[in-house]
């Protein structure tokens, strides 16, 4: 009888321990539940306790492209913060997750070659995205207004960054632009107010109109030698920008050096960077804080 009671006590203890551990496991975001439909995801999330941004529920999904908007809807409807792993999915394009405000992080499978237009736009809780080396393009407005995104690594397989791709990512403090990128679209990083410096590699040939407009914390920029065109207002309203370096070999034709490209033209007067570059070409140019005159160092 004592042995039976002992066994029952052990079983009861293990059951309680397992249940408690499982609950903690889910709340802490450890591990992950494997699911194959948006309906199953919604049902699963509805059963989980309320959580916080720093403790998302981890979920692995096998999904195709038409399922992605339904997955976003299920996550929003459940109102639980989720870390989504799509590694097991046979996807070539990521799209349709825009507006998923409870999505905290995403792992993208190696089969994906493009992040589509508005793929993650307005995912305001998104803090991190793992982009595999298979991705070659990031579409227009792909990460528009992802206000919690603090950093992102763009792999060296990417050749193009679409217009407005990261605009409004106000928490973005750093971004890597690899040597594979040849063009950066208009407004791509507009109003990324936490960016402090940027290096544009030699592979890039054009910087679009207002690409970095309103990046008010940006203090220094290095522009690669391959750049032959800087769009109108490319660095307009970058009020903290005081240092711009043009790499050795830089040669931007006057006609392709956009008006209001740097933070001096809208104040009027002074020796604009465009004027200074006409004679100085490659080198580092500095501007006195809140001044209008650029001088080659």
C-alpha cells in the first residue's frame, strides 16, 4: 500500500511539474508548436495565456503563399505576441503578413528569393527578421512603419532594395547594405530617425529621391565610388548630418547630383556640398553644425 501511494505521489508530482513547465515554456517563448493551418494556429493561440512582447509564443508553420494573410489574421485576432518560424515551408515569396501587429519575429526559409511589396508593412511589434542568403530582392514598402525594428542584416545575395522599403522604421539604429546591392529606391529609409551612420557600398550606382530624407540622427555618410546619381532630396532634412565622404574614384556628373540632396539647400546661402564637390570630388566634406557651408577636409 505504501509503495502504491509512493508511486501515485510521484506521478502526481510529475504531472504538476510537467504542466507548470509547459506553461512556462510557452510563456517564455521557448521551443515551438508545429502547426499547418491558420485555423489550427488560431485555436492554439486562443488557449494560451496573455503574454508580452518580450515573451512571444513560438510557432513553426508549414505554409504556402495564400496562407500567409490568413496566418496574419489569426495572430491579430488571437491578440497574442508570436514568433513565427516558416523554415519548413515551400515558399519562394514572402507577402501578405503586413499589418500583423502582434508578430514579433520571423524566420524565413531558404527557398524564398524575394520579400514582396508590403510583406511586413505596419508590423509594429516586429523586432527582428532572419533573411536567408537566397533572397535577391526586397520589395516596395516591405518593412514600412515597422516601428519596433531595431536592426536588420541584409544578406549579400540582395541586389535591389525597393522604394519606401524601410521608411518609418523609427527604431532602426543600424543596417548593413552589402556589396551586391546596385540600387536603393526612393524613400527607402525615409524617416528612420534612429539611424546614426550609413555606408553605401561601391556596388550601388544610384541613390533614389528622398532615400534618407528625415533621418534626423544621421551624422555621417560614406558614399561608394560606384554611385553616379544622387536623387533630389536624398538626405534632405537630415539635420544632424555633418560629415559626408565620397570614396576614392567618385565621379558624380553635375546633372545627376540632385537639388536639395543634402541639408543645406533648404536653408539657403553658403557653399553647398554640390558646389564643393564640383572641384573637390573624392574626399570627406564637413559642415558646421546647423550651418550652410560644406568644406573639404
